[in-house]
C-alpha cells in the first residue's frame, strides 16, 4: 500500500510517500512543490496541479492524505491555504483517488502519542519511524510524511 501525504501551502506544498506492508512503514520519496510568489494565483495553482499529478503518476499511490488547515492567525494566509487544499482535493478526485483528511491534533496524536506535541517532536518521530539518519527537510516534507504516518496508524 503506497500512501501520499500532503502538507498544503501556497509557496511550499510538502509531499511524502511511504509504503505500508506487513506492518512496516518504508520511505519512498519526499519533497516540496514550490511556487513563485511573483506568479499569479492562477499560475501557482497550475504548478501545484501539474506537480501533484506528476508525483501521483510516477509513484501510483493507493491513498492520498492531507493535513486540514486548522487555525492560522493570518486570515489571508488561511484562506489561501484553504484554496490550495481545494485544488489538491480536486486534483486527487479527478485522478480517481480517495482523499483522507486529518487535523494537526490527530497527526500529532498518531505520530507522537501526544496531541500537544511540538513541531520538532513530530519531525523527530518521523525520523525514528522511518529509520532515517536525519529529520527530513524541508519542514513541509516532514509534515507531509507525518500525515501519511498518521493515516497508517489511524486506518490500519
């Protein structure tokens, strides 16, 4: 079972792919789709769409999971990330895959065992669970891997 985790954002969309088989989680790939702040919103959404489509076509995940936007002090940022989440949902739907969503609290609880864990604790647990020599960078990619791990721990 290949699972694609996504950490939505407008400038950096983190993605992480894991394989879950025989109760073992193995890293496949991770990174970020990046967009240029100078580009129009339309161009940035297109880059997200094509980048995500390319990742899905290359790795052929069985399930896709995304971290829900939960709270943001900056309303404008929250609205933009919500629009990106909608674009991700539409892309995944048009490709024919099911999209699962988890809140940051659920991700922290499922990966660390503590819903109030900080970002470093979550990223450190991702490193441990995937037997990596260091925490995945950039942060958005580590967050995407955490969402994928959350899905495994929640659903399976």
